[in-house]
């Protein structure tokens, strides 16, 4: 795996984390930039600069044996689009320049799917199924983006149509493209063989991904039918998790043999977050809790970060460690520990404050200051990982 490309992805991750830190500081003191514009920049760089490009790098590395120059050129063109979004979103939000760079990124992603579909060589059937499913979900997710324009022109940004289009995009990006792609890479690493159990897992995974879209749609267009659809999806998702754990259990010895102690801890952390995500969605079956989550944004932000930082980024950093791009020393351990600790502490604060809002107890003392201080650990951990990889390059 090309060290230079991984470093670019991690630098994007570091910048996204700094933007997140600035968003946390916004509630402590005045910031000259628009909060909503900063939120757009933070989310786009995290999703499209870190996760998307890291998956791009991993898929090309593992599944394209003939590394044609077009992949490098496409990577840098996509990074150019990310930089354009970074330099435009904080100052204008969704406007001509930022939309142009976002559109360029989408076009690059379409070409990426075309190239992978054409050039991939994946002998392992479970991996091939998962890779193709993740790419299809990526394409499907962009339908939501193309509907944003008509939604604004016809009904405005406050309309349910507009909000549902956004949720459609986010749901299939996070739960379809991102999550299934990291599972595909993991399944490839452990070389899981085809079986009836895997095929059942795959079918349930696809079904639950589609059905659980009903929850965010229900927030903006409430209907009892959507509640039952989401309930079915969440139950299926729970059985999908159980099957996943059963499928990987026989490969424990191989994982232990191939991984460092630090890598095993990180993988365990990512799998635990994956299980916690499913457990929390089971709780959403209670209508009262579902409404509480929607009303108190702390829960929404906490859940998004659980998926993005705990599950997806946890797996991605594990893959980086597996690729031998880092030096296994105390500096690396400190970086990983700092990142994970920052994530855990901020999640606890978000959940506690959300619970206090729900109980009508207002703000905990020094909440925003504590959240900001704990959030410093996340970009610091990423920076330490970047420095570690740069040290290996020099050595």
C-alpha cells in the first residue's frame, strides 16, 4: 500500500478533526466563521477526504493487481476536489464553488466504480460480493444528492423532501458504502470462505441496510408503517451481527498470528463499537426513545461518531497497522491510545448531556469546556500516527 496516499488520507482526517475541534470551541468563545458552514466542511472532509479516499486506497491495493497510472491520477483529482471543498465550505457553505467541487468528487467516484468493476480480480467470493455491494450502495447514495436541487427549488430547505434526500445520502454512505467496504477488506484479510452461513449473512446485511433507512425518514415524514419497517430492519441487523461474529470466530487464531497486540486491541475496539451500534439501534425500537434521539442532537452526534470514529475509522486504522506502514513503538501506542481515549471521553460526555436534557436537568457544569478539552485528544492521536509513519519513511 502506497505510504504517500495513506498519509494524505490521514492528513485529511487530521484536518477534519481540527475542524471538529473548532466546532466544539464555538460554544466557548466567538469564532469568526459561520457554524453551519464549518459543519459542512468538517463532515465533507471526514467522509470524502478520510474515509472515501482511504477505502479507495485499500480497494486498489488489495483488489487491483495491475496498478494502472489512472488510479493514481484519479486519487489526486479526487484529493483536489477535497481541497476545493476544504477551501470553500467554511466561507460560503453550499454555494457555486463548493457545489462544483462536490460534483467533481461525485463524478470521480462514478469513474472509480467503473474502473474497479472493470479491473478487479477477487477470487474470494465473499469478498467480491461485499466489494460490489459497497460500490453499488455508494452509487445509490448519490441519488439523494441529485434530489437536493429539486427539493430546494420546489419546497425549500426546511421541507421534509430536502431533509429526507440528505438522510438518504448519509444512510447509504455510512451503512452501505463505508461499513460494507471495511467489512469487505476485513473478510479479505482473514480469507473467509464461501458458505451457506456467509450467504445468509450477506442477504441479511443488505436487507437491514435498506430497511433501516425508514428511521431517519420517519423523523421527517412520520408514519406507523415506517416504524415497523425500521423495527424489522433493526431485528435483522441484530441477527446479522450475530452471524458476523460466528463467521469470524474460527479465524481468531489467524488474526492473532497476523496482528500485533496493539492491532488486536484496536480490532477488538472496532468490533465492540460495531456491536454497540447494533445494540443502540435495537433500543430505537421504543418509539419514545426514537423521538428523544431526534429531539436531542447530542444523541445523534454521538451515534454518528460511534459509527464514523469507532467502527469505520477503527477498522481503517487497524488496516493501516496491518500494512506495516507504522513503527511499533511507545510513540505509536500513545497515538492510538490518545485517539481512542478522546473518542470514548467525548462519547460519554455527549451521552450524559443528552440524558440530562431528556431528564430536564439542563447543562452539566463546564460541559462545553470539558467536551473541548477531551476533543483535543482525537486530532492529537491522529497527528502522532502521522508522525510515526513519517518516521518509518525516514528510517
